[in-house]
C-alpha cells in the first residue's frame, strides 16, 4: 500500500522504532550480533531505512524492493520475531495489488506470528489485505463476500484513514460483478470507489473514467430497462466522456476513452429504441474535441458528399435484437479520397464494425473541405444501430 497506509500503520504501531532499535542489541542471535561492526547496522534495518526513504520519495517500486529485502533479511537474522512480522506486513502492503500472490505469502507469515502471540498487528488491515489478495487470486463468490465485508469493516472502524487502495479494491469488485452479470452489486461497488476518489483524488481522471464507465454500462444491462435507467447511465457516461483531454492520434488513443465514446453513443441508441422516448442531454454545450486536431475547429468544414450510403443493419444482429454504436475514424486526402478508415470503438464488440468499414470505403466527396487539420485528419462518424419501437 502507499504512503497513506504506511502513515496509518506508523500511528498504530508506536513500538516500531523501539523494536527496531532494541533488535540490534537484544534480538539478534549473540554470534550474529558480535559479528556486526560497531558502525554497521543489520541488513534488515538498513533495508528498512531504504524502504522508508523510498516511501518519502514516492517511489513505490523501490519501496516494494526494499521492504521485501528487509523482511527476507529479518527472516534470516531473527526468524520468528515481532519485527519479522512487521516487515512482512510492510512488504505485503506495497505489493498486494500489483502482486497479490507474493503479498499473500507475506500476510500469512505475519498472521502466523500474530497467532502465536509474538506480535500485535492491526487486525482490520491484516484481514482487509488478506481478503483482497485471496480474491485477486481466486475469483469466487466466497472471496468476493469476504473482501466486501472486510472493506466495510475497515471503513466503519477508521473512516478517516481510507486510502486510494480501497478504491482499487472496490473497483475490482465492480469489474467482476459486471462479468458475473450482478449489475446491482457492480453499481454499488462503483459507488464506493467513486466516493473515495472524489474525497481523496478528484483529479484522478483515468481512475474516474474507468469507474464511471463500469457504472454507466451496468445501468444499461438490467431487464426490463426503463427510461430512468438509460438517463442514469447516460449521466455517468456523459461525465466520463468529458473528462479526458483531446487525444494526439488514433494509435495512442486512450482505450478507456474509446470505449466510453461508444457506450455514450449507445445510450442514444437504446433510448431511441424505447417506446417512451426521452431526449438525453449533455453536461456541456457544443461539440466535444476528441482529437487535438479538433481544437479550434470550424463549425462547418464545408464537405459535400457525392456518395455516403450508411451501413445496413446486419440481418443476424437485427434478428437477435442487438443495439449498439460504432465510431469510425478516417482522413481525407488532398484529392478528396477517404483514407485509412478504422474503427475507434464499437458496442457490442465485432457485431457492426465490418459493415461500417465496408460502407466507409465506398464514400466519395463532391467538394473538398476547407484547409484546416480538423477537416482533413481524424474525422469521425458515429453510427447508431437502433431497433425502432
């Protein structure tokens, strides 16, 4: 876990510095201690200091590396000891999200030393990290329930010490709830993640985009679907749609943003398919610049089309009742030809993109656009596939 969690642990383990100091003189085996020079610290203390320095510098990779070395050195020098448990716990906090299997080994070692009475560690945090690591490794309902309960217990016990790592835990639950088609749970978990982000890191655009995407899509999934469900979904997706900055090019386009664009367009398709249609409103007026070339774009590029037949609804998808959207990106050459038509994103995946590309390749321009990058590069068309009531 990050610096927030380490600071929390520091407060709860007031004996830590004392334990570190006493371990030099009293906790090392006599022979091992005698072999230490008067100016030399045991390896586990040297590595612990490097770990703390890395935390202060915000270098999580170095913090993980040094906390692991400190724990391993303590295992060799001290064996079953309270300091071994603390250093194992420190290491687990650093890697339980990036390497849950390694974290689980360290957490179980720390817990084993707790169980035999050698040390006291924060029970709620130990339970939480263990529950997350077990769930990350074993995606089962039992582990999901244990993680959810551990998160609620930790937040109820220490509401002022919640960190962004808890937001990551809630987000994982939300993702997997979506896969299991437990949409109500997915929405609830995303709610928890969003609340933490808003409180601790409201400028974290990447994380917020992913949370809003999950929740917005989850709201489109229940059956029967109401117009209120669609409006709520559109609200989340529209918020996400306006969060990221304009993208440099197609090749480096943020994949989360691309999916948001497709699902955002899909809310219009779904609403248009409802018998009781209600207009969907955007959170901002005017066009949204998707690419950097869209910045300061003219209102009208002056393009007139000679041929621009939209794609036909595929029979199989029509028969199966698929509703979706495809965003196609293309350029216009100096001679007026359509260049490089490519799919930015589509919903549902691989249902409509083939016919959209076939359609785009047949387009012909009658009049050239004005000479502005936004009128020549990264032009886009959104095709909504809607079942009319």
